[in-house]
C-alpha cells in the first residue's frame, strides 16, 4: 500500500481537527452573554466532566481502537468533535455543557487511534517519517488555531461565537477525511496474524489454535 495516500489524509485530519480558534477562549465564551454561566459552574461542574470522562474512556477506547482496526475510532473521534461544537453553538444550560465535555472527553480519548493507525498500513521503514509529518501537522494546526483566534479578536473584533463557528467548520472538514482512509488488515493485539510475518507465525501453530483471532481478522476484512 502506498504510504502517500494514508499519510496525506491523516495530515488533513490532524490539521483540521486541531484547528480550534475558540478553544483558548472557551471560558470567556461560557461566562459571556451567549451562555451566561457562573465561574463556579464552569470550573467546578463543567470542566471536571472532561477530566473524568477522558480517564474512564481511555482504556476502553484503546482496546476498541485495536480490535476495530483503528479507522472506526478515527471516525468516532471526528464525529465527537463535530457534536461537541454543535452543542457549544446551539445548546444552553449547565447539563448541555456537561454533555459537551463528555463528548470532548470521548474525542480526546480517541486520539490514540490517530498515531496508531499509520503503523498498521505502512512499512516500518516509513514509521519515523510519517510520525514526524503527523505530529508536526497537529502541532501546526493547534498553533494556527490559537493565532487565528487571537488575531480575529484583536484586529477584526469578531465575537466569540464566530470563533466557535470557525471551529465547527474545521471539525466538519476533519470529519470527511477518515472515511477515505484504507481499512487496515492488521493491528497490534487482536489481528497480529494478518500482518507481515503472520504467515510464518501461523505455520508454527497447532491446528485449531488462534481460531478466535482468525475470526476477528475476517470481521475486520469484511468491514472494509
């Protein structure tokens, strides 16, 4: 499989999912007239939901990432980001913002699939290069988002809600990219036999051993 296509799509996804001009100004947006929440509500009742959601979801998402062969979790991450900013833009009230933080926790916990995916579809010789590309583009997207938000507020005098709209649009672009990624046929734990060297390992196994692993690999293949 060519390394160019998945790397390019991952870079598009990484950049636009990290381009969040509204993120540095989230507290000001929640405290402002658009939501009119109190500082105590934001700090003590809203933000902790993200912390505990991220902590609770990290292990299940990690296992699901490997079992589902990465791509579905990337789609889940993109969907969660879109839902997060739709709620931020349209919904009001404490409960809605807590739900927002849950979906953002789901999105951030799903980030493990982003850097894991590339290792399942490219050769080891390209690992260092594609890791550098993917990491660089996410950092650039984060920096560009913060700088864009600050410039728009300071120079263009836009409202905070406009930054949320830009962030939602960026998340919508990121949502498109994972659908075009090729579906991997191997993973680290559940589908090892489908990767390079898997045939050699299979030759040394007794007949009947690894039937569950073969069924999981077949499921992964048919879901492509």
